C-alpha cells in the first residue's frame, strides 16, 4: 500500500505541475459545453423545437379539454387506448404528457409527465391546465377536484434532452476521456528517460505502476465532472442558455462519473503502453476519442442520427457513459437504470487494463 | 555473491543478429568490474538482463543468468522525474522500494550527502546541470544500499570536475560484499577505477581478467605509467577501427 501511495503522490505532483495540460482538461470541455449548448439551444428546445405533445384521457370526455389546452407550445395528439398505454407512451416520450381525468364527483386529475421534458415546460402545462379548467365551465371544477397530481414516468433511454441536458454530460464525457493525453505523455517520457526501466529493475510490478495512475486521474476526472456540472448550472444560464437541473441522486451521478473515469483512464493506459512516441499517442488517443465521440452521440445527439448510426452508437463507450448520465440527470433514474451502462464501462476498463498488461509483458518478453 | 552468465544469448524481436551471442562471463564479488565495448557491443543489453529488465521467449533468450544479492541500477539516461524536486525523487524511489519513515529519511540524507546534492534538494530535477543530474541519478541507485550496483555509462555528458567526483565516489563504493559493474566508452575511466575488465563486441566476450592480466596478454610492452593508453590500444586491437553506427 505504501508503494501505491508513493506512486499516486508522484503522479499527482507531476500532474499538478503540468499546469497547461491540466488546464486543457478543464477549459476544453467547458468551452465545448458553452458553445454547443448555446448553438443548439433552439434546435433542442422542448424536444427538437416542435413543442411538447400531450393527450387527455379518457378520450370521450377529454376531447374538448384537449382542444382547449392545445397551444403553440403544446400539441394535442390522439389519446392512448388506456392508462397503461398512456404510461408506456410517456415512457418513450410519445406523447410527453398525458392528463388522466378520473371521473367522479369531484373528478381527480393525474398528469403523467416525461422526465425529459424541461421543468419549465412541465410547469407551463400545469398552469395551462389550471387556467383552462378554472376559466372554463367544462364540467371539471378543479377547485373541487379531489386531487391534481403529477407523476413523472421514468425511462432511462427514451425522450429527447434539451440542449443543456445533452451537451453538459456529453462534453464532460469527452473531456474525461482526454486524460489519455497526460497519461500517455507522462508514461512515454518515463519510458524514454529510462525511469520505467529503473522501476522495473527495482522490482516494482508493472500492474502496480498502472494502478499508480488510477487514483490521481480519478480525482481529476471527478473534479472535471463537478466543474462541468457547475458550468451547466451557472455559466450556461449566465450566457443566456438554459439552466441545468441537477438530479437528486448525487451518489448515482458520482457512480456514473467514476465508471466513466475508470474506462477513460484504462484507455489512456493502453494507449500509453502501445504508443512508442508522443506523436503516436496523440494520434491514437486523439483520433480514437474523436471517433468515439462522433459515433457515441457526443458531437451529434443520437436521436438525430439515422437508425443504423443509432445502432452503431451503442458500440461507443462514450454512448454508454452518456446513457448513464442521462438516466440520472434526465430521467431521475435509480441504481437499476445506471447498472447496465456502469457495468459496461467497468468491464471495458478491466479489459483495457488487461490488454495493457498483456502488451507490456509481450513486449518485455 | 557475484554475478555470472553462461552461454547467454539474447535476440531482440525482429532483429536478425543476436545482441548477446552465447556469452559467458563471471563477475566475482567485490570490487569494480569494467565492461568495455564499442556501440552495439551488447553492454546495455547485458546490464538490462542482469537488472531483470529484459526477459525473453525461449527462442529469444537462452543460457543462464545468476545474480546474487539486491540489485541497484543506474541507467545511462537521467532516469528520474524532471518535474519533481530532487528530494521528491529520492523519497519516491525509496518508497517504491519499500523504505519508509525514519529509515527513508536516513537513507535520503545519506545518499544526498554522498552525491553532494544536499544543496539542491528543493530544486526540480529537470532544472539541474548535467553533473548534478548524474549525481542524482547515482544517488537514487544507492538508496537501498544494493549488493550489486550496475552503472551504465554514468559519466556521459558531464564536465571533468563532475566526472572526477563521480569516479572517486564510485571507487569509494567498492567494498567486500558489494559488486559494481561499470560500463563505459572511456578507457581512462576504466583504468582508473576498475579492478577487473571485460571487453565485449558483437555480443561476445573477447577478453576478461584483471587489468594486469589483460595488458600482459596483449603482448605489448608495458610502458610506464603502465595503465595509460595500453587499454585503449588493446581495445582497438580487439574490436578493430571500423565504425559501428
């Protein structure tokens, strides 16, 4: 343990003194978050700028209410056949809202809402329901209604995020994976200068040398996550964009960030072991990251991709990470919702670390 | 104690020529053993095998290697972290070798004093002069008081003062129970500090023995002072004048 702590301390000191490299890990994703969030704010507003779709149940009694609720921002669609069908529809984000009117005296109202719907849009629809019902004599007297509750129907994969919901986690993930650069460059310098050979001759296991990098870079990645989320909450709205709503479950967010971090660090270690020069590391690591980002819905949201590309996106670790972040941030999902993406990322991290060890031993042999 | 290799062959993957070609060499315990050879002779490969850095598959490495005692390596590169201070480097290399607490502090103080780098412990290693870097490199290799010290061209790129200091320091390290293997291109260094010498070329040992034995076997009359120039003449005679790289 003492040796591992010494390795962590060394790596941390070396990293903290590479001010420019470290700054790049924070400035680059922050810049992308601001620029892309603002650039796509109109395109991704309220589900692609089309306005939210809603329906009213039951169909026979609610048609008139639906017509009154329809406006520029809310488009009425055919109501589902049943509440179960409505629930399933909202789970997929189609429609985003279903107002279920339970007949009775007085009637009760339940609004099934897609959690991907921006909070402000949900509040606006609630106000619209209240206004229409109170203003009209449609037979529904909300003052005397037994209840009016809002139920958010969870769905970790469906729906469309807003610009800030898409871009903050997306570019955060992109930034986290860019630890490949400092990891590989420090490692290549160690190998070039004979430091690695010296450590090997001192009987320091290579696996310990790899583990010695994980701790410090996890701290860096988690700091990136905290600061990028903070940018979504403060910087983006300050520049005119939408405010990022943080999830209630910070622990789940940390779990997704940690899984992403381990996968990113393991990728960096594999590149470090495989690349013989800085130039190779830059090309393999940089191009690999950009390709994974392009495929994985970081640069272009997956929901605007062609179906074949959406299928291909599932192969990108960055897409897995984005799924995890969206499950928590967008859908307020639970541990079960992040289990699959986190497990995939952790399995990838283990596989990449194994590959790094294998390549090293093969070369050393 | 001591080191020996017997029938040792090593070939780097993808290389047609072996770096070590059925090499056999005994390095007795104690004293300074000089390993001489032109570029590409196999000196660094032999040091790397002795240090446990190089292993080989069955078709790449044959023969036996015996190294008794703890090993300290001082590579020819500045094998430390330039962004860390000298003190941080010493503490790190001590800690990864299992030193800690008061023992680590004592050893760091001792090797810093030995290398006369106490005055620059707070400076970043990358900002040191060439001579100070060499001294730090040597100090790191001495942290655990190894019984076998492998020095791979430890005086490359330093001024005459630093070289003289390093040579005196290395000579002072020799004691019973400690074996020092010293590779160099500089004949006068080897003549000055080594008790025994081997000249190798193309992965083979051409000649090995004490300096006196080597110079007597060269067949040349020993002009006074006997150790000046003769080793270089012997070296050129054995390895020929052709350029190696």
